[in-house]
C-alpha cells in the first residue's frame, strides 16, 4: 500500500474534456471500466462452484449419505414447511373456489443451497476493493497505491488514448466501481443459471453420471432463484450507474444526457428491458395459466437478453457466449436425439404384430410359479447370449420365455404403432397414453419425458412421468412402451381430454390428417400422433438395490412415478438384472443386492381410480405372491353410510350380515380368539375396511377440514391426493363403478378373513390335539377339525339362481374370491348351471357386481397371465371372455365393436354434457360412456381387496417398515405438496443417527422424492 497521501487519487476520476460530446462519452466510460485484475472476483466465484461440485460428486459416489454424518444431515435437511391462512379453506369453499394446495417452502437442503449461492454472489460483489490497479495481480495487490480523499496538490493529464486515463491505483468503493462489480458477477452467473435449467447431458453437466447426476427436476428451483439473483444484481448495476451518471455533469448537463449517444449504453438498456420482461412473464401465476405463452417468450427473450448483454460490454462477454453456447448446444443435441427417437431419420420400427405377441404371451403364463422363498435358488445366473442383429439395441439374454415379468407394464394386449399414442379415457378425468417410439429408447424408472401431440399443439411440450419401465430383454414392443397417466386440468391437458372425448363420441379412431399406416386398430380408445423428448429425471441416481426395504408412497396421479419404481423393484426381487431395466446392475441372487421387501402405499380420491394401475399391481402381486410385496390403497373420499337395508345378494357369502345395532366399523372377533365363544351374527360386515387396522386414520370423517393438522395448519383431505387444478368431475358411469369396486373389495376382504380365521382355528385345534396323551382323543379332535374348519367351496361363477338352488339365502353377500387363495380341488364343484345373469336397473347411487358371472364361463386366461411371463399355475387363473378383434386392412375401416362388459350400462347421460363441452351433445350422448375391457375389470376386482377407506397413518407405517427391515431403508414419494411435506416430516422423525453410530443401519433412511413444476 502507498505510504504517503501526497498524491491525490480520486475514486471518481475525471475524463479528458473533449469538445465533441460523443468523444467525451467514449472517453468517460473508458475511464470507468474495470481493469483486468478487478475481474478476479468472477474467477473466485467459479472456482468455488467447481470445488463444491467436485465435493458433492465425491460424496455421492462414496455413499457418505448412509453414514452417521449423512444421517445427521438428512434428519435436518429433508424437512420442508407448508403454510395456510386460518379459515382459508372455509372461505374458499363458501366462494366455490377450486381446491388449492397450501403455500410451501422448499426443503431445508434447498434453502441452504440457495443461501450459499446468494451469499457467495453477494460476497463476490461487495467484499474487498472494487477496482484494482491495471498492473496488479492477485498476489501482489499490496504493491500498488490505493485511492485517497486528500486534496489534490496538482492535476496533470497526459492525453494519448482513452485507456491511459484509467486509474492506476486501487479504489475500494465508488458508485461506478460497485456498479461495474455487480454487473460483472451478474455476467458470471449467466452460465450457472443456464446449467441449472439444462435437461440433457453432456451439456447438462450436473446430470452427468460421473458427477452428482442431478437433473433439472431437482435444479429447476435453483434456476429460478439464480435468475432472480441475476436480476437483482442487474437492478443494482443499473441503479449504481444511474447515480454515477447523475452526479457527473458537463456544460451544465448531467452525464446521463450524453450517455444515450453511446451505442453500448443502448445495448445495456435493451438487455435490461428484455430481462425485465423475462422476469415478469416468468412469475408463477402467469406461467401456470399461460404456459404456452411463457414457453415461447422464454425461448425468445433468453437468447436476446444474453446477446444484448454481451454487446453491451465486450471485455467480459465470454460469460455470455459461454451461457449461450451451453443453451444452444443442448438444444441442438436434444433436437438431434428427438429426430432419431421419433423416426425422422428413416429408421422406423415396423408396426407391432399384436396377434403374434398375444399368442406367445398366453403361452408364457403356463410356467411354474416362482417360489415364495428363493434363497436356495439363484435366479440371477442366466446365460448370456449375443444380441440379435434383427433387433439391434435389445439385449436378448436370456431368452424372454425364461424371464419373469416380461410385459409387466402393459395393461392390455394392444400395443400402438410406433410414433403414435394410444389414448384411453379413465375415471377421474384421466387419460392413459401409451407410446412406442420409432427410435430405440431406454429410460430409468421414475424418469419423465416431454410429450407433444401435434393434433393438440405442434410446438409446445409438456412433462409427464412414465408409469412403465424399459425392459431391454423383451424382444417385443411391449418391453419399451411408455405409459403416461395424465389428469385433465386446464390448458393442454384439458384440450387433450376434449379431443379424445370428441373423437370417441364420433366413433373416430384416429385423426384423418395424420398418415397412419396399416395396423391393427384398438378396440377402445383412439390413436394420436405423438412425439417424445427425453428421458429426464434424477431418479436415475437412486441405488434401489442398496437398501434392505423400499417403501413407496404416492398420492393421486403421482402414482405414475410410484408404479415405475414398484415394477423395477419387483422385477429385481424376482431375479431380473436391474441394468436391463434402466437401473443399476443387480438383482436377487447378486452378492451386492440387499433388497428383500417392498411396500406400496397409494392415497387415492375414489375407488374407481384404482383402475389406473390395477393391471400392473395385479401382475406385481402375481410376480411376488409372498411377503416380499405388500400393497395398500387408501381411498379418502368415503364416509360412513347411513343405516340402511343390506344390499341384495349377488354372490355367495360366508360373512355375517351387516349389523344395525353396533357401529359398522366394529372390528371382527373370531370365535377361537375369545375362548371359542360363537361369533356374533351382529358383527360388522364393513369392519374389515379399516377399523381393525392400526395403519388407517378415520378421524377426518368428522369433517374434511382439520383445524390443527400434522403440518401445523388447517388441512383438507384433498391436500394428500389432489394436485392444483385436478378435476374431480365424474365421467358417466363412474359413480356406480366406484360403488361396485368398493363392494367388491369389501367382499374379498371378508372372504379372506374367514379363510384366514378357519385356517388358524384349524391350526390351533391341531396343536391342541397333538398335545393329547391318548390316540382316541386325538383322532376325535381331528375329526372335529375336519367337520368345523373346512369351508364349503366358493363358486364365483354361479348365477343368483344357481345360488338359491344350492341353498344360499338371499340375505348373504357373495364375495368375489381370488381362486388363487383357495385350494384348486375346492375352487369348483360340478358344472356351472343356472339361468343367465340379468342386471337390475341402475341408478347413479347404486352399484352392480363388478364381474359378471357370464364373463367367467370362458376358458381363456385373464389379462395378467397373457402379459406377464411370471409363472402362474393354470389351476390358479381366473378366466374371462376376451373381446374379439380383427386386424384392420386399412385405417379407414369402421371402428371395431366395443366391449360387451356390463360396465357399459353405467352411463349417466345427464352428465354427458360435462364430458363433451362442445358439439351436439344429444347426437353423441349415447356413444360415449365408461368403457372397460373385461380383463381389466378382473384386475380391478382383484386389486380392490387392497383398497380401504381412510387415510394412512404414515408415521406408523414407516415405523413398522423400519422394524421389519434388515438394514437401511429407502422411501420413494410422489404426490401433492402436502403429502411430500408430510413424508419428509415422518422420514426425518424416523432417522436415528445414534442407531447408525451403533452399527444398526435401520436408523438410516434415504428419501427419493419427485416434486417439481415447470
């Protein structure tokens, strides 16, 4: 530092006085430019960013998260907070406003990361001197003089060129230096902001497998706040320089007047104007309501802002060109990959041969069932075979007929032609899209894609998580079908729903303007041209096989993420190698594979919504019939019904009739559990729904709004199942379908409980008999067991007339029983005789049996045995009639007949106008209704046994899974904001660092959550 203040070194140097105003402006601004050494702060910022990135990557690959320090960090970092104004729910309900999620903060980890970024940027903007002497270096700053405020002894100017008048000393702070420095850090943050928004590696550096593997779903929040930080620094830059130009004057005019003649000053204001528009059009309400406009403006204004900023200040424009290069390079990379994936390079896959696939898939179901205990059998060791040249990209090892779970993700036999989406309308205003891309594509479980449907809009894409997995060992197209469950809200999703509904009402199976080659047309639903971009998503970094147990929790349409994770874990438990399923290497039998159990918990609004994933859940249960898989579905839109007459019988029942004297949710009391006292006939028939289950919470039945909920504010049960904008309007026939699914599940649970009661009673009596000291008493006890404990056979196919002929009273409720739970020898007795089933008239509040007796008279296997190669015994299959389909010769052939399922009569024509918002409703009202195939109805009936009313006690469920586990636990969650916050709270409470420190890894819980918005 200078030892004397004899020389005056002003913090506000003066420019030479030129007569030409433009020459004065050039000289003035040249004098007030930061020197090269002054830019060291931007380099320090990026050195810190690179160091943190390398450190986080090292921690990720070393799995430090599972240790003691990781548990301490996770216990605090996972939590997030939500907030809702008191009585806001009641006010919104009185106004008729749609349900809205509470305000939410990010997780503590995200807030901590943002604070680090903001603090680092502010320190680099304001800490230390702003301006260094031009010849100074980072390590020799003390050798150069500093600015002083002493009176000048003399003023000397040497005019050679403008840069000679730059201060040759260090200036701590001044308006112009602070303005330059904030602008410099804003420039340096441009590449970081772009990196947080990029979706595809290698340009998305954070998502590279060698680093932290964080995609935009986790970084998009940081992208938004980094952009706001850049705007804040830019505003400070403009403000500081405005003050500087206002305090300087020339010929009685402020310097601001002369600055407008400087072209780089015009570039500056153009860039600031574009950035301001970008900021305003990115505000949440505008983005949610006008996403397409937001997207177009973003694509237009982002490069314009960066280019204008670069032209404004060329000395540091490499920051702008780096950001623009990353953005343009990633767009070019994705566009090239998009062309290949969607078949624009001419490498299109042939149309799938559905009939050939169905014949072979039926044969695959005849193999032997997987053993419930596979410890003695190494299912992992298969023989490698070379990939077939005819099916490049598929790892055909081992042969598909030896692999469990082939075709697990496909709910029906139909596979759409490559490049087209098969769209079906499901309950809950949900569209199921199934897409096969022309180009070969792989993805990890839980990842999402950007979908565009040209018939809806040509230029915008929308993100949706796939509900299927990629099976690289499946030689058929059903191994790479992308399945999406899309709930119609506003905007693009509503347009998609309206388009499909109108096409169905007109009997139109495809868009006439789209060139559809000859292929088999679907028996239900429509075909739409579709393109995909992806995959994206941070779920690829999850090592599912490294955890002893996996708990999957989903809310509403968040089940898409949960389904893909469930299928992946189930297949790995069945012996498949995860590297051929889009995940990491490993499976049952592999020395490093640790997973032994998976539990699936789904909170859903209506019983009928389980159709979204019933087929997949049933196949997963067939794949893992033992305790390795537990499925729990909780239906929240159910309240206790008023006391009424019991429903008319539709199936044989061995359960007592409903009670009128006791609470309908009274738990059952088996006789052997109370000293062999007889079971009261007044026991509740509905009690098995949830009253005896410690995992179910029925407290919200007293009212949807809880004044002081688990999150510390008013809570609505919709918070756990409904995303903002979800439409709960029911389709025609949906109300009756919900009631039928509810009754079917109740009947199955009652039957299962009676079978279990009889089994344990028999075991108890056999145990007592074995303790007898004399043989005669033992033999008599065995005879007593045979007489009392053996259940009569359950004929699920008998008609009501046949039931009465067999002596079944009309007051009994006939449950639909999964024959797999009954001995094959007892599953049927005699031939099926009786009068044809005749449906009774239905009302919107009545329900018919879910499965028609006549639908079981055919000997063909059901859906789950046709699509899954999980070996299932033929004696344990349920049967249903298959809809006849004929191969369409041309796309112009008439639509194939719809299914003759009895569910087609469930049509409330008065509500049809809500389904088809435009056009002549009266002309098409009878052409569109809730349409389900028989095989999918059977899947719904089987899965209905796992659906109960109420909401889950998540803290108890997680505590039970922790105690069951043999090591660390993984929790996967996807749902509305409130559900995500609740899961984070529960997981954080169960993490026990001291337990981990003692070597008990059950105290370590890893959370993998999908909760993001574009």
